[in-house]
C-alpha cells in the first residue's frame, strides 16, 4: 500500500481546512438521529477534505462520519481496498458552544488496522501524526513516554457519563486519582494523552472515527490501550468500543489492575 507522507497531507489539507473554517462561520446546529449535534461546518469540511483526498489518493474511498450508515458499511465491508476514515469536525458540541477544543481526524485503514493517523487542532495549529511502525509526532517533535506520578496524584481524562454506572459511583465516592477532565473531542483527547497532557484516558463509547487515528498516534508514541473489558481495539470495526489508555506502561498496568473488577461488565 502506498500513502501520502505526513508533510504531503499537511501541504494539501491545511489550506483547505482553514479556508473552510473561515468561510463557514455559523455555529447553528441540528440534531442527528443518534442525538449528537451536526452543523453546516461538519458537512462542508467533510466535502472539502474528501475532495482533496480524491486528488491525493484517488484509489482509496473515504468513510466519513457524516455519511449515512449504509454507505459507511459498504466502504468498510470491502476488505480488499484500503480506505480513509474521516471525522471532519470532532468536538462539534464544543464548536457550537464556542469552546476552542475541536479537531479534524483522519486515518488510513488497511486490513482492519490503522496505517496512518493524522489529527489537526486548528485553534492551536497543532498537528499530530503517526505512521505505523515509524513513530508519532506533534509537529516536528517525536512523541515518547514521560514519567507519571503515582495514581493518587494523576490527572485523568474521562467522560464519566459514558462509563458503567458502578464505575461512575466508585469514582464519585472514592476517586483513586487527584483530578479528572473531560474535554469533549475524542480524537484530540487521544493525542493529548500521547503528548503527556494527562496521565490516563477512559471513555465508554467511541465510534471508529473517534479512535482510529488517535489510538495509532498513542501506540506509536509508546502508549498502550484496550477496551474496558480488556479486549483490543484492533482489528477495527464499525460500532461502539470503550477505551482505557495510557502513555507510560507501569501507570497503565496499575490502572488496569484497579479497573479489573469492571472488565467483565464493561463492553
């Protein structure tokens, strides 16, 4: 399989992204059938990015979040052809609320595994990227594991409302960590953990476009991840998956041991 380099993606995608973001200034939104918000910007970005990808890799189809489920399933089912997975605006709720924490996430998938992950934060102009087997970067900075404090002093990223009820209650009554955050853009949250911004990540329900790029970036930075029940995230699939992830191996192992009572009940 051939694919564009991170630099080529930057060169081709970034001007289009910023031009579309500037031209689609409205934050008006409507509700999708799954209860999540969608804006004109989501659709405009998806259309613009697909247009660029068709020029760069015309042989690879694009599975976009804002496509209908039937089209997504058709693209995903063709295991003989590599394809892109695109979340044009991850963090739409933040965008509509005026919170500057959202991103565009893109992953190239072959044989149900991610080969390239690319995530761009337009507010901070930060680009995270990973190539399978070759590492992960924030801009020109290679990402590596960093020292982590003891669990009781850690700051974790967790979307509590999407975790199993028993786990939420345990966190509320006797949290094992120092502090908890929820930023509201899954792909970018993966990247922040990969960059050492936070010590552990928990999420109960993510779609393919939420985690495909981010989990590769974390892995290539030296991190580790699986579902709450211990099952791997790859091979990739359509449908919901849960997440536990960390950058430093000893801290990740400590968290997995702490979460062990919930492994059998959290899918």
